[in-house]
């Protein structure tokens, strides 16, 4: 598996985790956590796009 492929899988997993966190499937999330997750999700999507 190439490094790029590993990176791509990492970002896919990261996006899934952050979306689950934002959807509340991992418990309650406060305003600060929500804002941090939203920013991290934006960055993860940008990083995934860069892997293509």
C-alpha cells in the first residue's frame, strides 16, 4: 500500500469520526467541542482532497 493510500484512508477514517462526533452518536458535544470538530472536519476534507 502506498503512503498516499495510507494517508487517504487516514483522512477517510478521520472524517467519519468527526462526522459521527458532530452527529452526536458519540455522546453529547458542547459548543467548544462542536466548533473544534467543525474546523477539524474542514481540514480533514481538504487533506483528503489533496491525496487524490
